[in-house]
């Protein structure tokens, strides 16, 4: 069985890489001709910048096509053995289908773990680079400009320059609102620094509003308590897909402190795990199907792959994830229900094909 295990695992990964390359190139061509070409032209990007932007988007495309690629790889690995009557020969000498499926399932589980890490580290980094290239945004590790974020206590904070390395700001404005969203106070400071939740503002003024009048009072130094960490809140201007798992956790913790909604952030976190894990779920569902239909040929396998993949995307993303983003379902349920449904279906099919 060790020889057969090595053969199955080798064939699975070889077919997976081939399928991944095919589906990724197909998606690149479709997306470029349908959407990206117009974006590049409208933003007057150079040819090199356009190509570089497309390359930065490629890791995201790889994650999208990884589940159907795993499904198609299972077809080639097991379908070929079915066509050559190798499955029948194994069963004749007492090797069960469970034992045949085992190395494929282990390989698919390992693949899912790799895709989760790839999604969290490589894909988020590539999205950041593409955003910086396409929209002239910058996420320097030391200096950020034009930072705006909401804080607890009905505050909105604007900083022209934030030096993250030495915890300083320049040209800071803090607006404080009443419960009815009416402006109550504005604080301006030429410089500011912070240590944990203690902010020190220098060379500024405090403008207090009362009814139709206001009064202004200058200060040389003023202390204020703000619970949020500027180093974390700077990242709140990023799109969720540009944040790693750790960055999302930091954003969620700061939003909790400020009493803000974290629903979409939680959906983003669970999606980082649930969608790559679909590689294993697709193989669990596809392995028994392709033993049953393997003799029908590659065309049937391709159609089954497309049908199951579109069904999964429709259920997982278009339906359940949308319910999670809109607060109708808890994030964990909205992101993992599709995997649960398809996984149960796969377990039932494995049991039936064994019988």
C-alpha cells in the first residue's frame, strides 16, 4: 500500500498544480478582458503598472480556484484508476475504497492548511501592494498620512502625519460629539504623542460649542485619554481582504473597545479559514463521485467540477456569507455552513460508494 499511497498522492498534487494553473490563467484572461482592462485605461496606468497590478491580483485568483482545482485533481487521480480498472483490482484483493481514499483525503487536508497560510500571508500582502499601486495608497511601517478613525466617546480623530516608530503625530484634530451627533468640542494640536491610552497634545486650542456660541482656549500641553491604539487604527482604512488574521484581531479588539460593530470583520476572519478549507471538502465530496462516474471521461469530470464549484460558491458566498455580513446569521454559521453541508454530503457518498 505504501507504493499505491505514494502514487495517489503524487498524482493528486501533480493534477492539482496542472488544474490550478489552467483555472488561474482562465480567470486572469476573463477578469482582464472583462474588468481590469477598463480600470487600467481609466486610471492612465502604464503597461508595466497594469501588468504588475494583475500579477498582484494573481494570488487572490489562486485562492478562488483552489477548491475546484482540488476537485478536478481528485477526478484525474481516482477517475483514471477507475477507467483502468485499478479500483476493481484493489477491491478484488481485499483493499477497501476507504483505504484507497485515505491518502487522497490526507493530501487534501494538508493542501487546505497550506492554502489557509497562503491566503493569510501571501494574498493579503499582494492585495496591499495592488492597492498601493492602483490607488496611490501607502502603508508604510513607520509613517502614515491623512489618518482618520472613529474613537470611543463619540470622537472622530484626524491626524495629518502619524509617526508610528516613535509614537508622534502632527496637525491633530479631535472632534467630540454629543449623543445626538451634535458637535460639542474640537481639539486642535500641532503635535501629539501617546503612551498606551494617555495622549499628550502640544501647542493647540480647545473650541467648546454651546448652543449658538462657542469659546476657544489655547494650551501649551493637554492630556487626554483615548483607548484605541493609533498603530492599529491606522490599518482600519485598509479593506478587509488586505488584512491578515492578526491585523483583523487587532482591529476587532479596538472596535470592541469603542463599541463599534465588528460583524463584517468577524465574517472576514472566518472566511480566511473556511474558503481555503473547501479544498478538503471538495475532495471529500468528489472522490466517491468520480469513482462512480470516472469511466464517463474527462468531459463529465470537468462538467461535474464546474457544477459543484458554482453550487458551492452560490451557497457559501452569494447566500450564507451575505447573510453574515448583513447580521442575519452569526459569522461562524454564515462562513462554515456550506462546508458543513457539502462535507456531510461527501461523507454520505463515501459510505454509499463503499457499499
